[in-house]
């Protein structure tokens, strides 16, 4: 059969004009929701029993402004928080460090010490709110701060819920907010997983994030394959530490972007659950169903949004949210329509939240688990997606695993090539985008209020940092940092030492510098 590019998914998987019984799918074998290998969902009733967690990614300017936005979103019915950090906080610099001074508060909230984290969550009970943190290089530090804030609120660690991204491998490939080389970075991740498994059982200590592979240019197939390979690496490191695979698997979660190829995105989540369940069972010997479950949070938006005719993004995000629900994910962040231009305003953030609420309460879609299960097309596409992902995962295994592929630049090269091809398809019109290369029109730039961090907020942040340094116990700070260095040189778990540093009001920059003195810095490979 003749197939033009229009007869393929966004990842290049071939599709027929229609599907029927002749496709050969044995629909009796796909199973039921809540049953291994969880193709149709990780829970039997899915959203009838509990809706997905609605999170809006937010954080900007200052801890005070961020706290105000969080309170507003919770008042509007948001059911979980998602914290965005500014770049200095992400890569371990304090707000008064000359290397990061231009970025303070620009793309997220600045966090220098425990004092800032206390303000962010002031008046927000951490035993009743689930919080997700998009943070990687300094993830262990931010987790320690969050746990100490809960401690100050009188909330025991076993009642703290949420997720910390803590996925450094994809940083080396797609975002660049790394600090240390892979081995000590992986050690920190295993430390957080081990600590949470033992003491913070309701908290997910890592969210293995394919989303940033996607934003860097990967296809949906590559996004899932590289994420699965990262997950295998983390489980292998935990098993090597001597941890129980059942305990490890039950605390892992995943994080993706949902883009505009509607059925391919649905197939992605269905295939992901099936692949991961079989890997955990067959490769690692897991027997507990909770250790085999592929629990995913997603963002609807990201690089699928356009600056041209930006209100079209409202429609894009709504379709992406629908695909996410039909795919069976566990939490959703819907991007605001103006995020291709600026940080969202309170009004656009509210509309993005309302998009989820309308979907949840008015469409009837959440009433049935996996309503597309048994569709000849969806089942065929799920199978093809799974096969394509496993081909890449097998190749990564042949090349020595994900760390070796990152250090050699192989993953970066694969994504770079696909990003080039995608841009070429966009510019040539082979990939249609309404308002960009189809139905475009000459128009003035949209009227959008661009966000700039007020200089007075930056100065207030630095003044608070100066005040904390002046008022804290310098002897306790020195002792805590010395203990952190000694722990870094040993094989002990780093979390207790980091918790003591946080309680002493050590700064993010001080803790990072202490660990860097032991671990060194990562050097990005040259990719040609």
C-alpha cells in the first residue's frame, strides 16, 4: 500500500486508512484495567474512584509571590502543587552569586535557604497537599528543605506526599542543569530513593522524566524509550545498593509531555505501562503489583505551543488533556495559552486549570476506565509503539546502558538529528501547524503582559539571604558542612547530613559547593 508522510504518526509509525477485524488483534488478550501488564490502566476503576491530580506548574519572582499564587490556585480547586525553581536554585547558586544574578526569580522561585521554603509553603498544610518539584541537580537539597518545613509544621515524614523529579540522566542530554558527574549524581538519587522508601513512604523520590527529551526534539517513541532506559538504570543502581526491588518499584513515577498526535499519545501511555510492567517482572523479578505499575504525570503544552496566534494554544492544550485522560495518566499540568510568550498571568493560569476541570466534570470521559480499549486502531498502534520503543531500549543495552550512551553523546546525537528533521518538516510545511505554516496571517504581535521579576523582589530576596547569614549559628553551619563533606567522601546516605545542613540554615550554594569539592563537575561530551 502506498503511504505518504501523511499516513504516519508524528514518530513515523505507519498507519493504515482504517482498521477492522482483519488487523489480527486478539482483543480477548488485552486484559482489564488494574491487571498485569496494566495496558488498560493501573487501577480497575481509574478515574471513577479518584480523579487525576490537577497541578499547575508555578513559581516566580519571590517566595512571597509564589505563595500567593499557590493559595489562589488551591482556592480555585487545584488538587496538587507543582514547584518551578529559578535557574540559580536549579544549578546550586545563591541569589547573590555573580554567576547567576541575572536569572534570580525569572523562570521560577528562588530558594537560598530554609527560610525561603518556609515562606513558599506558609499556611499550606503539607499533610493535606501533594507537591511536585521540578528539580534535579539540587533535588536532594530541596527534598531536605521540604521535609524540614513539614517537620516545622508538625507533619511527620510518613504523612508527606508528593514527587521530586530528581532525574539527572535526562539533564545531561536535554536541559543542562547538571552539577556533578553521573556516578555521584546517581549516588545522590539512590540515597533519596533509599531514604524515602524507609522514612517517607508516601513520597515519590524520583520522577523519571521523558518530557525534556521531547522538548529537546525527540519523537514520542524516543521520549518513552529513553525514559524507560533511565528507569532501568535507576533500578539497577538501587538493586546494587541492596534495596528490595518491590520497595523501589512502588516509589517510582514517570513524567512526560503530551503533544498533538492524539492517538499516538494515547498509545504511548498504554505501551509504557505494558513495557515497564514486564521489565520489572521479567528483568528485575518484581512480584508485587505496585512495583510493576507505571504511574505517569504529564504536561499538556511545552514545545507544542506557538507564539503565533497564541490563543490557538487553548484548543491544543484541551485536546492534549483529553488524550492524557484517555491514555490513563495519574496527574496533569495544563500549560496556559501564553506560555510560549511569557510566564502565565493569574487569569491564564486559571483558564488552564478550568480546562482540566471541564474535562473532569462535564465531558463524562472519566466515567469509564480505558474507553478506547479494544479499538482495532488503538490496539494496533499500541503494539507498534511498544515494538519501536523496545528496539531502542535493546540498542541502548547493546551500547552499554544509558550512562555509557550519554557519556559518548549517542543519545544527544539521536535527539539532535530528529530535532533537525522536525524543524525541516515544519519549515517545509510537511508538518502542519495552524497559525504557523497553515492558515497563517499577517498580524501585530499579541497583546501580552510580559513578566519581568521586579527589581525590588530580587533585592528583598538578597536582603533575606544576608539576614539569614547574619543571624544563624556559624558554628553549627560549619559543623554541618564539614559533616556533609565527610559523608560525601564515605558511602553513607547523604540525606541525614543534608537535613542537618538545612536545619542549620546553610545555603543551597554552600551545600552544593561542599559536595562539588568532593564530587567534581560534569564535562559535557562533544557531539558531532
